[in-house]
C-alpha cells in the first residue's frame, strides 16, 4: 500500500490517495523501500516520456490509426526523444523546432 498526496495542477486541490499494488517479487525483494523505488521509477518514465508524447507530439490527436502505423510512430517518437536525451537536450519542443528548421544538422548528429 502506498499513501500519496495528489495535487490537481488546475484547481490546486490536494487529495489523499491510498493505492494497492501487486507484485511477483519474493518477500525479501519486495521491501517497502524497493516497492517505493519501483513506483517512483514508473512515474519518472510517465513524466519524462509519456508527457512529452502527449503534449509535445500531441499524440492523442494523431490521424494515424490503422495497421502498424500508430505503433511505428510511437517507436519513432521514442527514438527521437531518446536521441535528444542522449544529446543532453532536455527541452524537447525546442529541439524539435531547431532540427525541423535545420534538417542537415539532424542528419549530422546521426552521422550522415
């Protein structure tokens, strides 16, 4: 069980939540510290990757909806975000605009 305080960014209202989790870890590996660490790691991925995909790429409004298109576009977006992270470019939207207007620089970064 994890008890957490959640604040709505728009209303600034804070609520208390009690959440339960299920794990396949053994009792000696599922210590409270490890469970909390795993939970925080999950949310760090949510914050760093999915937030960028949702807001910077506006992925939810994508018109690509058939066959493998959505999965392939998600892979491409993840690849681009990973490259930006490896380059130390933390402002993804700025990096996208920079390279979109300078495609030759994007190719140079990739070694082409």
